[in-house]
C-alpha cells in the first residue's frame, strides 16, 4: 500500500493556494497583515516607508557612560548612519574629548567616511571631533601657533594647513586663515599647495571657489589639480548651491584647448556631480543646459535645507 502522506501534503498546498488567492482578492490578507504589523498597506501593496533611526534613551545613557575614545567613535558612527540626535550629541560632548582621543586606524577610517558624508552636519561634527583629537582649541591663540609653525617650518605646513582650515570653518580667524592659504596655493612647494587646497576646502565660503578654479586650470601638479576639482565637486564644506557658482568656470576649463585632457575630464566630472545632470563631455551641451536650467537648479538646491551635498543622497 502506498504512503498517503505525499497526497495529503499536495492537497494542503492546493487548499493553501486557494485561500491566499481568496484572501488577497477579498482584502482579508491585508487585514491580517495590518493586525500583525500595525501598519496599513496601500491599495497597491506598497511598503510603508521606514522612519529615520534615532538614538534611544537607552543608547544615550550607554554612550554617556563610555570612555571618551569609545564615546566619540560610537557617536561618529551613529552620525555617519544618520541616526537622529547623533550630531547634536557630538556637539555637546566634544569639548570633554580634548586630550583623551587617540588617532587610531579606526578613527582615521571614521574620519574619511564622515568627511565624505552626504550630510554637511556630519562633516561639521567630524571637524569638531578632529580638532578634539588634535587637542586644538577653537581660539585665536591656536591659530597664531599654527600660522607661525607653517611660516617657520616648511615640513609642518601640511598639518598646519589642514587644521587651520578646520578652525576657519568653525569661525576662528576665518579671513586671516583664508588669506594665508590663498598665498600657500601659489607656493613653489607641491605639498604646501596640495594641503593648502585641502585646508581651503574646509572653509566653505563662496570666495574659495575662484581659487579652486584657478588651481584646477593652472597648477603644474596633477595631484594638486585633482584635489581642486574634488573640492569643487564634492569634498569640503561647500553647499550644493555654492558649488553651482563654479559651473561657468568649469565649462570654460573643459572648453580650453590649452588644458590637458585629464583635467578637462575632471571638469566634466565635476559638472555632473555638482548639477546632478547626466550630460556627457560636450561643452556646447553644458552651455545649453546651464543657460536653460542653471538658475532653476541653483534655486532648487537653495530650497533644500537638509544640508545634503553630493553623495549618497
């Protein structure tokens, strides 16, 4: 006699399939899911959008009990993950981290990720955290020390330019630091120019944009030109609206036959990243797009108050 279990199992499958068809057509399935999940499905069955993650009271209490190094790394990670409350908590805790942070490999990984976040608030929180890791106060006295260090010792300029840009971004001696870095981007030493560009990228003011365009077009070093292009396209503290100011200059660089093809390629890439427009390496097409849509796109970015920049928006 044959085993009847396979037959009974097949019958159950048929009955289950019939129930699912009926439940779906009648709306019963949606009702059951609504009871189980607490959310109502749309008529088309579209998923409910997830709410933003936020630091819970338990997480806040846990983080407050950590040593400064672990506290800072946990909060930077949460900020990178866009957890609500993380950047605000960094700003309230960062002063207590001074003198207690080691620049470990994990710290440097978090630093690079945060400074390229698509959210300027995360970048600003990382600048604050970096200043704490260097134990540099946001003061004119520290600006004086770093300026003097860079003027007296060429080898100190990469670090000095990097940190001075951070101080300028946080409102410390902004114009004075900007003038120094403006001079350093024309220095004969390549590393001085490179890090002066990096420092300028931190500042985030409109009047840094012509300097980046000048470096991208004229600097003799490919690596320095590349950093200027990145500073216009996506790195640093410029907003999306500010980056739109660079588009006419980038079009002119792309159109200039005296500019090498690699740099022209960077100009086209920056145009795409700034505008979020998939136009190819065609100068005429870019001029046409900017004439027709440039103001509209800049107005759109101005109205976007979320602090987003180029990246994983």
